[in-house]
């Protein structure tokens, strides 16, 4: 049985911990990929120390040279795309087509960040003072921790690690415990690309031990986290105490609004894609459909027909449209939300339980589930379920749709289906989410376009796109006085 190792100070090292977790294929629990040893606090500390030691050399390496290494990493990812996609499907459960999509996004992000290495520019600014030259430079923080979830175990690490390295930081990477295999492969490719010893370190281990030790270490100057709100807020508080920078991308409860003039086929297809793609385990997954009364019956009828037709199965079967949820915890959690929906009085119109059929017995398969008659006080309309469950809420008109859509602590993504320009523009203006889509699903993003949420979803700078490097750099302001005289007057 494969035992996954840490990568610390340029060496692959097996953890001395006696605590372990199995890496299990969620489509077939008999298929065990390997064993993770849950690293000790001492090992986590060593990783931070090795990153701190390597930082000086890395920051002194010219940014375009750092970029060349990240560009080489992008090419290696591309060469390894099929292998890594197969590993991702086996480890996380998503379909092979979805895994290939995630890989392509990762390659694009790495390429984009490599290019940014040649644009780490500051600006020159006109000073009020005579014969003074004022300008800004962008500098790395030092050691950055990247703490990531299991649902995009390749793309999310890449969209943190690539900009962190390009900016000149050294990195300690703590992936989700249940997706170690892809994390190890990413590390192997970074090593092969030529990242110097100690500049990049991988620590496998539980969030509450190894993760906590890394985030709490005084040498860690910035933490980029993606995951749940409960963990993210705790890390934010922990870092705030010592003034370390934090970027948290957290949960969502993403609405689609369907108005009476919507193209109904498009609205139904896009809602199904957004709600059940990646088995609903995307932070941008559609989890609320807010539909005006006049078209609600038609929408629900067509949505249910389409959801019932989805083929559930193993991710590596090309016919599969919906894979398993990721593990036993997620399986239990999603099924318990389905019970909560029933108990709270929502009407179950599609799915509602464990998916059965040939080849499904040994996996965590759940039927695509739709609740109608959901009101916005119900828990299934307010809490993130993170599985293939969609709530349909009826509203009387656009005004009420906006009120319900914004009645959420979360603010990640949203979409509207309508052909009325005035209401589309009002929606875009008034919807309280970091990203929004018009006549397309709530999901999706591109390497060169910023990504992230508002309200309780997001803390700190947006990831990717033109803002990708903002979090990983410190802006320094420089004044050069070439008068050769004592300054006359003061600057306030
Ligand atoms: P978690 O918050 O449970 O875990 C995320 C990471 O944090 C894991 O590596 C975890 O380790 C680690 N962690 C847990 N506790 C601590 C701690 N005390 N100190 C340091 N690290 C810790 O999230 P999930 O992995 O369950 O991911 C699902 C969540 O991620 C959903 O809420 C989803 O919405 C969100 N997400 C948000 C995205 C966005 O861009 N807004 C994108 C993708 C997902 P361990 O695995 O050992 O528990």
C-alpha cells in the first residue's frame, strides 16, 4: 500500500506519526489508493522553518527566472494531463471530463501566472516636492501557507501556489487530508520544474493539528485559504492576532433567478448543469432556483424530467454525468440535509435518497435531488449543502426575486435568466455576489479573470486574473530626494 510522504526542505520524508487515514475511491470503497500519515506539529514546524530559510535566496531570484520555473511547471502539467485527470477522478470522484476541465484550468492558471512574472511592476508617481522621485515596488511577504479543500484538489492549489512563487514567496502547502495523491503529484511536478529546495514544502496532515501549527507559526506572514466558513473564520481570527495577511474563499448558496421572459430550455439546462455538475460539490454550484410564479410549474416540470435523466456512475465511465460525493462524511451530511428538507415541509419532487443500480453499491452515490415549495426560512434554502440538492423557491415578481436572492449570508456567485435588458442590468447592479452570470450557469471561471466572493464568502483580495498577485505581494512606497538639501516644509 502506498504511503504518501511530506516534501520538506527538498526531501521526501515519511511522517513519524502513528495516526493515519486511508485514501479511498469514492466510487468504489474497495479501491484504496494509499495511506496518509497525519503529520505531527513538529513536522509542520520544520516545513515552515525550511521555507523561512529558503526565502532569501528565492526573493533574490529575478522574477522572470521564477516565472520560467512556473512556466515549466505548466508544461509538465500539460504533459501529465491525462494521468493526473485519471488520478483526480479516482481520488475525488468527479467525471473524467470534469477532471480534464480542472486540469486545463490549472494549466491556464500556471501559464497566466508565469507571464505575470514579467509584469511585477510598480508605478512612478509625481511628488509634490521638487526634485523628488516617488515610486512603488512590489515585494514578497516571506513564507506563505496555502490551505486547500478537496473539491478542486489540483486547480485550487495551483491557483494559490503559482502566484505565491512568482511573487517570490516560499510556500508551505497543506492540502485536504482526503485528497493527498493529487497533492503529491503536483509537488513532484513542481520539483521537476526546478523549484529550489525549501522554497516549496508539502505537509500532509489534519487541519486541526498540522494545519493549525502552520497557520499559527509566527514565520508565516500570509495565509491563503479555501474551504468552509467555520474553518476560514477561525484562521482569520488566528492570523489577525499577529497581523498576518489572510485571504479566505469560503462557502456559497448561489441563486439563479428565472423570470417570466426567460428562454426556458436554456434556464433549465443551465440550472441542471450548475446544480448537479461536479455532483453539486462546487463552491459556485447552483443551490437555489428562484422562479417567478407564472413560469414556475413549467420550470419545475422540465427541470425534474432533466434531472431524472442524468446518468449516475463512476467518473471514468464516459456516459456518466454525475459521480459520487467525496466520502462517507459528505454522504451522511447530504442525506441528512435531504431529511431536514422533508421535515421542514419542502416538497420533494425529484431524487431524495441513495442512488442504486449496477455498480453503485460500493460508492457514495446520491440521486440528483430537487425540492419545490421551499421558503427562504428553511435550512435547505440557507445553509450550504455541498451536494446534488437544489431548492426551488417561488416568488411573485422580480422585486421579490431580488429580495430572496440577496437574503443569504453568502455572496459567491449568481445568475439570471431573462431577455429584459433593464431587469438584467438591475440584477447585475443589485445582486450581492462577487461574480454573476447572465443567461448562463452560476459555475465557471477563467484563469485571467478574477474569482471570489463577497459577504461571508470572501475575505481579502480576489484570486486569479488581474488581481492574482495582489495578495502575495506587499506594496512598498519609495521617495528619492535628489535636492541634496534638508527638506523645506513638511509633507502631511
Ligand atoms: P474545510 O474548511 O473543512 O477544509 C479546508 C482545508 O482546511 C483542509 O485542508 C482542512 O484540513 C484545513 N483545515 C481544517 N481545520 C483547520 C485548522 N484548524 N487550521 C488549519 N487548517 C485547517 O473545507 P472542505 O475541505 O470540506 O471544502 C469544502 C468547502 O470549501 C465548502 O464550504 C466550499 O464552499 C468551500 N470552497 C470554496 C471555494 C471558493 O472559492 N469560495 C472553492 C472551493 C471550495 P483537513 O482536510 O485535514 O480537514
